[in-house]
C-alpha cells in the first residue's frame, strides 16, 4: 500500500446487529492533536511511526502493532510523535456492545500491544475491498482482531489500569503516594515506578502533581477562594508546600492566580497541558471558561467578604460532596463542611 490515505464506505453490513461504516488507512492524520467526539466506536491498528492516545480515563503510547479503541460519544485524542500512520474500522450496533463485554474492553482498558501480524492482512483486505465484498472483508477483519484479543491481554496493562483508577480515586488524599499505591495494590513500589515510566513516558510523581494541579485550578475557577482549602482539597496538607508547587507549575502564586480570576475581564492563565486523561483536562478547561464577576458589584467590607467566601466554599463543598466518586473524596469534602473556622 502506498503512502496515500484510503477510505472505503460500507453501505450494508453482513450482520444487521453489527453496523460498519468505514474501513480507512490514515496516512496524513488531519485531526491529529484534536479532541474528537465520534458517533461510532472505532478499532485502530497502528502500522508505523509513534504517537499517543488520550482517552477519557487513560493515556497510552502508540507504536506499530498497537490495537486500540475509541468509543461513541466519548472524547478521544490521537497525537503524532513522528510518522504515525494507522488503519481503522468504525462500527456500531448491539453486537458491538456484546463484543466489548465479552472481551472486557472499556474506556479504561482499550489499548493492546502485539498486533503487528494484522497489518499486512488489513492492508491487503482494504486494497481488494470493493462494492461487492467491502462489508464481508471489513467485518472479517474486525471480528478476527477481536478474536485475537484473548491471547494478547498483557498483565502489565492490567496493573497500569489499576494504578490509574486508584490514583484518580485517591489523589486528593494528602497521604497518597507511590508507596501508598503500592500498598493498596500489593506490588513493589520500584516495580510500579518502572512500569508507569515505561508505559506512560513520565514519572508517577509528575503525573500525580499534574493531576493535583489541574484539580486545584478547577477548584479556584469554581469559586473556592481560600488557598488553604484549595490545598487541602487537592491533596496537600501543607499550604506552604502547595503554594511552592503551584507557583512552579503555574508560574504564579495561588494568591495572585486567584486575584487574576477576580479581575473583571482579566486574562486567565491556563494550566500547562499535562499528559492526563481527557476527563481531567475537560473538567479543568470547562472551569477555566467560566466568566469572572462583573464590574458593577458593590464592594464589601473585608469581614463580610470573608464570610461570603466561606459561604461560597461551603456551597462548593456541598455540591462536590454530592458528586464525589469515591469514599476518600467524600471524606475530604466533609472535612471542609465540618471546619468551623473562617478561612483566612
């Protein structure tokens, strides 16, 4: 197959419960680096080059032989790190959901290695596909790839998925660390550190800091105006240490960043792009898009302003308590609700 992209449309699928729409060879990557929200599920096969896949719940390196999925209605992003090319098949239907359940494929378990042997078969099938056989060839390639998944499950990926899931649930706990994580999962901390670096391309400590800083920016943009509360709710027991990390990460102190947010029409400083799952990025971006307070509001005395800030923090804590996804997060928001001291 030459270096030109190729796309073939599938008008009728052989199986009515599994609808296929496209069989594509992508050489130019017109949407690389863009977050996409697709209408269909997609199975991708990397044929050459290197890149990165960012899903709603994970980040993974891409290399030749990587087979991965994106899901209908879920955000995803593919980044080109050098010469990335891939093929893909889009599909929907009742049987698609059955296949995902059968092979344990989900948004947190959707990237698999070791499928280099499929590339020649996919390329040959796409080249030969025409109006009379495109439905049969594309469905055959899709189902054959699914059938090989059972043999390709990598224990390392299971461990990495556990690491990411546990980190997302507990990162707001100031006691959470790689050692804490190793104890939770029952693995050696050095092994987890090496695995994370190998698969994610970054140290676990860097990932954890990115996650906490994105959350801190999110909290500030949502109206939590006391820096010590932002620190506590972002996983930092020491507000001074939090301020030091925040300044290094954002280029300004928490206090100055909060002042920027409160300036009418002021330019908000965006958090640096981190290699985080898209759900975290999307939350921070949505929070950063909130409009600042208008210029016509009545100025309040310092004591009244502190009381208003306290009430706003409590309101945000109540809302977050209702939306918390883990017991650890619920406990930490509850601590703020029970704190009777007025934040400084």
